């Protein structure tokens, strides 16, 4: 199973792990292996597990994805998100408090950021924090892909962007338009 498009804000990449296809919904986090693969694609933004992932890790991430999806969907439409979902995001963000680290690299002190707690707590806290950052920032600009059957969300870098990917959904729309115009 191909992984979803990535490169959007982390919270949107999490939401987009449940994507649409011509055959219906595709859950890229349906298995522990799917979660492991998605974490690898996010290796520049998320810590990689030092221990084997478990079904409990998967369930926790999928539960958080549902909460983030609900809150982002309502907030981007200007509607109040459910109070329990907002509370759950705040609680997840507190699971692994952040702290700064210092190291000497290249002849200077470098400041890093880490999260206290086990891998699952740190992962959930980072994902919740990314959702909070999106909600407190450019939530009004988040768009839903206009491709038929697509349910991806994206943050457009250009105001005229209409699709999650010009190569996928954009091309499907252009091909469908061409066939409608040239149909006998």
C-alpha cells in the first residue's frame, strides 16, 4: 500500500493517513507496519522508535488522529470543536513535557529539543503539539482537495492551489475534463 502524500504540516499529514481512493477509504495506519512506515516518512520531524511498536501504540495514534481530524475539520470551517476533543489534545500535549538539550558541534553550542517520557508519550505529545500549532496558526487557510473522491487536506503555498497533488488529483480532473469535452 502506497503511503499518503507528505510534506504538509505534521497535523495534516497525520489526518491524511486516512485517504480516499477510487476503491474507497485507505487507512495507512491500519497496521503496526503501516504506522512504522509512516513514521519513517516523517523521520525528519518525529522521533523514530527505539523499541518495537505495539498494537497499543497504533491504537493510541489512531485515536489521536480521530481527535485531530474532528477538531481541525470543525475549526477550519469556523465551527467550535467539541470540548472533550480540545481537552484530549491538551492532555496529549502534556504527556511528554519538552526540554532543551545542549551539545557542542562544529565549534559552537547547539540547542536541541527533546520530550520527556517513553516513545509513545513523546510521539503523541509531538503530534498533539503540531495540531495545536496548526489550530493556533493558519487553520483558516487549510483546504480540502477538490479531486473527486479525495479527502486530503493541505495548506496551500499558492492561493490558487486546488488539489493535494497536481500529479494525482489535478491530473485526474484534467483527464476527466478532456474526456467530457471529446466524448462522441
